[in-house]
């Protein structure tokens, strides 16, 4: 793989409310060369246009009961290109995290595949996105552009 090009900065990523906070940091600090949101979306009115041209990946689960697919898609549509939306088939909101409380799980959707499989599918897209934009890896850029990832529906 290509070596990391630190001139492109680092990526910033967050899950749920952490994604909202990551969006604020990304908007304010150009050292963050890419943004990845996991089951998250920007707040209404966030000035994401200030980073137009900076790559964004919004990765969520089709069974998410907290950050619903409709909310994630609405938030995704506020970002300028280059942007990618990945919906993991069968993933719920707390599938990203370990040690969830029964109350958290009761308020979420029910996963339809084993968590290890769901996470592996999501990580393939996330790793490809980061390699494409932070490592400037041509093979990853081509794979990302092709948009075919097992268990994940990818759109732009």
C-alpha cells in the first residue's frame, strides 16, 4: 500500500453524537482531510459547505433505530462531493459498539446478521475510503468508485 501522506491530514470519525462532534471539528480544522460518520449525521444548520471538496463517508445500518436511515440520508445530502453513503444490510445503531445496556438495545433495531459479519462488511468500505483519501491509494480509489461492497449498499 502507499505510504500515508500527512499533507492530506488525518481523518476524523465518530459514532452517533460523536459523529456530530467530529463534524464540528472537521468543519473548523482543515488538518482533518476526511470525515467518516458511523450511524450519525450533522445537525440541522451545520455549515458543512465550508469543507466542500473534502471527502465524506456516511456509514450506517439499515436497522438503525436511533439514527434512522432517513435521518442519515437527509444529513448525507447536505455534504458536497466527494461523498459516499454506505448502508450496511442488517446493522443496528449499537452494532458499532460493545458493552451496550439492555435499555439501549431495547430502543434499537434488531440486527439480521451476526455482529462480527456486519462490522467486517462495514470495515471493508471504511478502510477503502480511508486508504483512497488519506493514503492516496489508486486501487482503493478505483474500488470506492466501483461501489461494490459485500453486505453494504453504496451510493453517492
